[in-house]
């Protein structure tokens, strides 16, 4: 047992050393990017003399933003703010056009969705759902079933709650189970499971499951709303909530099956039974107590939002797009309206009936509500601005034609593959939100220039922007589970690389196959 303790300590030190190395790398990358950004801005202004001024200035701003987004020289949201201010300053667009993007309906979808997710976290509804699933008979006794269960929970919850919040909620539950069964194992003279292949698979399935599950709905991840909005703006076509789910649900299902096979194959569990896991889950459920009024109110608000998001889509399928009721709903019951209305319910529904002031408190206070991720909203606004200005100035068409000629892509399949690979590669080194803002405005013009349906490559680029699986820096979920010390860098790179290849293949084939069936 002393040998196992020493090996565990050595693994912890190795993980800490790797994290320090990652921090040093990020610091160096940021300092380099801080100088490269303005340099790229100046070079574009000086060398792109063949473009009109508005196109050249916008291209220069985009170069600066992309360099700083990829290198994270300053916070991503700060780069977004600087970019939209520069667009006004250098004359790409006036202030009404540029700042008007923040009145976009999707901004309010973000706000409402984030507030509802915050309420789930405050009242522990997401944690209760996770523990309830894990308490189903026999699930956590088997290491294989435990990995699959955690991945499934991450997939489902992240379809409506941000990937990062989902992982932050599941992560301590997973850590607790690992520690509980490891303590019993070492006490009986067995292996320390904290640094086993099984614990690695468990941590990775939480992170990867949340990333692929977010694809199930458009609100599942911020970069998807950003990408969808950019696609709709540049193509003139709309993708409603129901159409999105119908398109990606089969893809997510197949991808989840592939994820479990890959992780369990590459990180085969050392044991056949997890002694003590059921007792741990039962103890955590007991701590939650009974179903609270806050949880019930949050369920009600969430159900209200889902009905508002899906009703126009179902009505279109049943009645047709030209029906008067359907037209009214598309105009007046938008996703943003539904999200804000549902979020407002949380400030109206009390935690208890009559009584003193404390018992009449709302389900969610404003102090809790404002703790949402405002940086994502700023990123979205900047992405919308850049997409609109690229189209209005003609830069998108110029860039699309030029890139298509240089890359030699001309068919729908080749452009879709290019979109997936570009989204994936960029997402490995920068945030998913920034990746969508970089890739989609490039891919869609290429498709338009080649006279193919731009909707499909645009959607694939949007989805692929969330598919960084190889490195801790690729996504916040990756970084969270890597910080546990249970995921060696080599295993994350190996598992992530294999799943990158399989995931992109499933994504491209799935969207090409499903889009015509959904009517896109």
C-alpha cells in the first residue's frame, strides 16, 4: 500500500507539473499574440491595396481579432469589444449598424437560457437529476455502466445547460465516487483507482459527453447559437428549434455510442465491480432532502421555455409554414421572447406561499441571476457584427471566391469536409465561441462562391467548433477534468485524437444524410 501511495503522490506531482507547463505555455502564447495582433492589423491595411477601403479595414480588424482570440492575448470578450469599436473607428460601419447587433433576438435567448440554467444550479436541480440516474439499480456497481451513465447524464443535461456548468456539476460527483471506491479498494489491498484507466475514462466521458450532448439543441452551447445566427444571416434561411433537434439528435446518439466505445477501449477498466459506489450515491441523495419549491418552480419555468421554443416548429410541421397561426408565432413567439418570459417566471414564482418576507422570496434573486456568463454575450454580439459587415462590405464574397480557387474545393461534400476540419482545428487552440465566429463567416462565402447549399457546411462548421477533444486548453470541460490529476496528458491526447477523427466523420456524414430528410 505504501508503494501505491507513493505512485499516487508521484502522479499528483506529475499532473501539477504539467499544469504549470500549460500555464507557462499560455503566458508565452499570450505575450506573442499581443504583439502579433497589431502587426497583422497594420500589414493587412498596408498590403491589401486591391480591396476597397471598407473591405480592407474590416479584414484588418478581423486579423487582429483572430490572432488575439487564438492566442488569448487579452480576455476573449475584451477582444470582441475592441473589434466592434475599431469597426466604427476605421469607418467600416456606423455606430447604429455596429452596436445594433446587441438587439438581436438570440442575445435574449442567451440571457433567458443562462438565467434558467443558473436557477437549476442554485437549487440543485441538475445535481438531483444526475444522482437520481446514478441511483438506478446496479448502475454504479459496474465500472463500464458508470462510465456510460455519467456520459449519458452529461449529454442530456448539456443539451439545455452550458457544457461548462454541466461538467462543473458532475465533476465533484465523479471525484467522490472515485475516491470512495478507491479508499475501499486500497483498504482491501487492491489498486488505488484514483490513477487508473477507469478513472481516466470517467473523467473524459464527463467532459466529452457534455461537448457532444450540447449539440442536441441550439441552446446547448453558446457557439451554436452564434453559428446558427451567422448561417441564417448569410443564407437568408432559418433553422428553428425543432429542425435543429431533428437534424442533430441521430448524430448525437451515434456519436455518444462511438464515444463510449473509444474511451472504454483505450482506457479499459481494471476492475469488474465498484464496491462502495452505491453507498456514496445514496448518501449524496439523502443530503439533498425532498424536492424543494425552488426546484419545482425551476422545472415549471424550464418547461415553459421548451414549449415556447418548440411550439412554432411543431406548428409548422403540422399546419404548414403559410398558416396564419404559424406566421403569427414566428413573428411574435420567437426563441428570445420565450426565453425571457420563462426566465421572468423565476422572479415571480415565490419559494413558499404566504408568510414572512423571507418565505415570500422569489425563486431566483437578481444577485444570483447576474452571475451568468456576460462575456459570451459580448462574443456573440461581436460575431454577429463581423458577419453582417463581411456581407455588407462584400468582403465575404471576395474572400469566399479567393479561398475556393486556392483550395480547389467545388462540391458540397468537399466544402463540408473543409468546414468540419477547419472548425475542429481552430477549436483545439481557442474557445468554441471564438472558433464559430472565425470559421462560419469564412466557410459560408466559399459555399456561395461555388454555388452549393451554404447551409450544410455552415452548420457543420458550427458543430465542429465545439469538437476540441485533444488538449486541456481546447474546451473548459477538458480543462476542468484535467485539473483532477486523473487524466494524464498522453491519454487525453490519444483519446481525443481518435475521437476527433471519428467525430468529424460522423458529423459530416450525418449532416449530409439528415439535412435533406429534415428539409434543410
